[in-house]
């Protein structure tokens, strides 16, 4: 595609626990945007005694999970012993390294509304087999736009820099837009994609609504966006991720063998993946289609 092209694809509906999500990445034709390799727009949903959102303990390898809420609250628990309530405007950033287990649970504290995003970042080779970590950021930097404002979740825009860890050159921004025009500065060496969370955002003559991925390519130093109603969007970008990844279930790796090894560790409950202090019982999964046990 040319550098100035805009490609809009449909997100697909999926279920995470009991919660409906719109999975904007990966798509059939696109695995990554920078190192971003997974974009779930969760809800909005009303939780009730019959619909108690909770994702029971499950493992990850080779990625960071980036959790960002627009409404409601979740409790994160992991095998490092972390227990962290997250609310809108706060960032949970979990770095799996070679292996971690976590749950994300409804704390039962709010009116029952839940609306958020969970994003994954593929870790580069230099850190993907490293030590697991968890961070909670409550004071992320903001920036002003002509007709709106933004929050830097990770990376930077101009000189406004997030304290969140990132292991490759990338950026994640929340844009809160009032009716009117805005010019967003971009890094020309980054490719970008936008996901609209609320409202509608006009980009390059198209109107982007929730449930789509608007891929913007690379080579731009700015993008014009226009809105006729109050809107919220995520703008994600990064240097194109050159390492070829294999994704299966909750694992990001470089080969089927690596995935098989992680699957087998989870299935056998060996020491690779530690316990999580959760009342929910762990998620089991069937073997990957290529899997043959060595024993
Ligand atoms: Mn997870």
C-alpha cells in the first residue's frame, strides 16, 4: 500500500469470559501495528449478578498486556503477587517475559458498567525471555489539542512522555475529541492505527466508528482528524515490528515449538507458571493443532 493510504477493517466479535469484545487486531491481513499485536475493545457492558465479568487465571509469554478503562473497574492479580485495582485514567502494564499468570476480575465496586481496552505489545527478542514485571500508572501525562486533549499511555508525543516501560519504539495515545478539527503530530518512522471507542472520527475522508481498525500506514508527520460529536479514540503506533511472530491463545512466540512448550508447561502445571491468589479456577485450554507430546 502507499504510505498515504487508509485501510479500514472490521473488528470481529469475540467473548472474553462473559464479556463481548471487538477484536480489531490481529486481522486476516495484518498481524501487528508497530509492536502492537492485539487490540480488544471491551464492552461497554452492564455487569450484573448474572453477568459477572471475570477472566480466571491464565498464562502469557512474550508480550505486555496494556489495560486501560473508560468506565468501571477491574482487579488484576498475578503470579508475582500483585493485586491491583484499576479505574479509568489508570494504566495496568504487565510484562510477561518468559512467563506470567494473571486474572482480571470484577471487584463488584461500581454500578456495574465496564468499558475498556486491552492491548498486547509483542516483546522484542532482547526481553521476551526476560523477567516478568507488573506496573500500575496513575499519573500519566496529558496534552492539549485545539479541540480536545490526549493522554500518553506509553511512549511520547512531542516532549510529553509516559513513564510506562516499552521495549521497542512505540506510542499509545488516548484522544478525547470535541467537535471540530485537530491535527495530531506523528512520527514518520512509525506506522499507526486508530480505534474509535466512542463517537465517530473523520480521517482522510472516511468516518471511523467503533468496531473497526483504521490503519494509517507510515511516513506521515501529522494526521488531521475531524469530529462532529464528542469522541474518544486510541491512536497506536510504532516502528514496524520486523520479527516474525507466532500467536496462539495467550502466547506470543517465534515458533510453534515455543508455543508447544508453553502449552505443555501450563497443562502440566510445572514451575514455569506460578499460582495466582484468585477464587476463580484457572482456565484450561486444548492443545494447539500441531501439538505432539514428547512423551
Ligand atoms: Mn490475559
